[in-house]
C-alpha cells in the first residue's frame, strides 16, 4: 500500500511538470505568431508610408544628428536613442559636420548643400525674402548696403568705407571682388589706362593714385580696377613715394591739416628728446630728479 502511494505521487508530479511545459510551449508559439503578424503589419505599413518611415529615422548612436535624404534643411536628431525629425528655420541650412553641442543650422555661406538641394518653401515678410539671411540692398553703384533678417525682421547695415557687400560670401569685400558691384561707379574713380610696352609687355605690379577729394585718401589699382584706401591720423598720401607720410610734407593737403601734422611732429620730437636725456642719467640722478 505504501509503495502504491509513492508511485501515485511521482505520477502526479510528472503530469504537473509536463502540463506546465506544454502550456509554456503553446504560449511561446502564440507569442511568436503574434510577433510574426506584427512584423508583417509593420512591413505593410512601411510599404504604404515610406516617407513617414524615413522621417522617423533611426539612431546608430544615443546622441547624433544626420540629414534627411535629399533635404538641405531637414535633419534627424537623436537624443538618448530617440529619433525626431527637425527643420531648420527658413533661410538656414543643416550642417552635419558640427559638434553635437553646437546649433546645427547655419547660413548658406557657412555650409553649402551640394548633394542635398531640397528646401522648405520661403516664408517672406514685408522686410525679408526669408526668415533668416543676409541680403544685398541698393544697386551696382551703391554696393555697401545690406540687410540682416532675423525671424523675419530686417536690420540694415553699411559696410566700412570703401568696401562692398558680397551676397555670395555674406561679407564686406573689396568692390572689385564683388560681381554685382560696379567698382568704378561705386568708388567714383576709374583707373588710368597704362600703355603696353612692345618691349616689356603689359605693365606689372600695382599703381597708386591720390584722390582728388582728399589728400589722405588714395586708390590702389589692381588689373585696372580700383580699391579705396586711406592714411590715418595726421598723415597723407605722397605721390612720390606711394606711401603715407606726415601731412605737412604734402602740398596738396589743406593748411589746417598740415599745421596739425607739424605740431604733432614737433611734440613727438620733444618727447623722444626727453626720453633720450632720461635714459642717459645714472640711477642716482634719476632719483634726485624724481
């Protein structure tokens, strides 16, 4: 009787274990079937909406950014492994080469999208053709004016004297290097023609010419196109040396400027003479003087 009870218990335990294994196997098969069905659904959804699948993106790193295919201002940003499509403000371009901590949208002169040409439609305002950007103002004879647009609001600026705004570089350049600028009309000066010598060929080097309006201004001619320069302080341009010298040495300068330059030279000589006299004193003599 005792042996029969032991046998019955062993059978009960074995049946319980077999039943658990069978239920687990059935549950696993059902889960695998659901997963397979879900994969089929995901594949079907991907085929139906490829653009959405592309825009959702995927992350190879926890924190990264990369461009959306074909677009110059759309990009995928991954933060802690979660991907999100983002769009640069109108007028800016996505630069994938920047450090992740830097703002990724830049002006077109800082990053050019060579293979990614698609852009969002412009969002013009009364002041600006785009929300962000630098834009040339004026015509070929007035090349120094430009507008900086920030969130659709325009702020007008003027390049330093003698420089022209370059819409290709977003910078103030020499007018002869700006295709949209008539350097001669803008500066009011045309470089004289230099005759070509049969023996020596075309003239080499640069040519300098003092301005007729001011003895402190002069023009540098490069390949027949002018650049405006100026001497500072009490100096003026000297035709003989093609350099800036003290204005009292240039007869073309007005009397006021020549007198001011002469006084400045006299004070400078007196200051130098005082320094020389002090430097020749011994330490004891310097202490007695002070």
